[in-house]
C-alpha cells in the first residue's frame, strides 16, 4: 500500500513538471527577426534623352527632348548631363540629328550638327580626318562592312618586272568606317556593295593611306565587334629601296619593295 502511494505521488509530480514545461514553451516569445542590411542607394543624375524617334538630318525640337533620371554609373561618356550642362536642352534645340535616334536614347554632341548637311563632320572625333578611299568592300568582306564598323587596311603592290609578284600587308588596324559610298547608316537589312569607303584617320594616317592608294591597291578587312576598338594603330610604310644594276654597257634602276 505504501509503495502504491509513493508511485502515485511520483507520477503526479512528473506530470506537473511536464505541464509547467509545456506552458513555459507555449508562452515564450519568438526571437526577434534579424533585419537585413539596407540596399545601397543608387546615385542618380539627369541626362538628355530623345522623347521621340528622330530621323537623320531631322531638326531637333524642344518637344523631341526631355531630361531623364539615369544611374550615374551607367551614364554614357558622350551624354549631355544636366548637372554639367544645365542649358543642354536649350542648346540642342534647333540642331540636326547626325543619324537616326531612338526614343529614350541619351543625346550626345556627336549626334547633333548645326546644319543638315554637316552630319559627317559632326561624326568625326576631335583631331581626326575623313578620308575616302577606293576599296572593294565586296571582295574583302562580302559587302558586310557597314558604317561604324572597325576594319584593317591592307595594302597590295606588285614586285618584280619579268614575273610580277603580288605582296599584301596590313598598314592600318582598328580604323573606324564613317561611310560606305554615300551611306552613313549603321543599321540596314541588306549588304552594302560599295566601292568607296570613308575612314576616320589621324593626319599622319591620312598621309600614309593617300600615298599607298597612289602606288597600290587598298582593301578592307572586317574586325570582330567583341574587340575593344581603342585607338587605331599604324604600321610604318617602308620607303622603296632603289638600287642601280649594271649589265655590260647598260645601267638599270631596280626598285625593291
């Protein structure tokens, strides 16, 4: 009888302890959530963009432009920024588009020209010259060379007298194409089988190309778009070496290329 009473008391004590533990667990507050670190604020600025599509050589009106908020890190280098040029919208009004401009596209000075016919001059980078060359773009790249592409310029000459041998080498690398024939449009659904290419060159490069064109044939080689254009490079053209050869009583001048 005593053992049964002890067992009942032990079971009662255990059940009470379990009930108290359950109540404490049920009423314990949930841990406070850990706040996520705040997102860094994106620094914004205002750039001038097109409010509507603009055609090449079309006049830019005030209604065709607007200021647009833009992330500072994504502002194109050539864009007109309101902080730097607060009068940019007024200054751009009345000028002419050098190429088709799409709605929402940032406006830069290279896209504007003071007169409708000066778009090619407006496309030139400072210190550069536009030089037209006779280059068969159909044979060099199947007619797929378009304005704003980057190309290498190949120079081909003949060497030897009795059995002429053709010799080609690259004299310019990474040159920007401004126009093919009379077309300066970059986007086209068709190939451009032009005979004349207008290139953007420095003054020294223009002299080399002019000299090469008068003494040989120039061709263009298309470069990949994924390559960073950088500044065009030029391989110096060696002056032809002339030697005088005597054969008996005759003397002959020979040019070595």
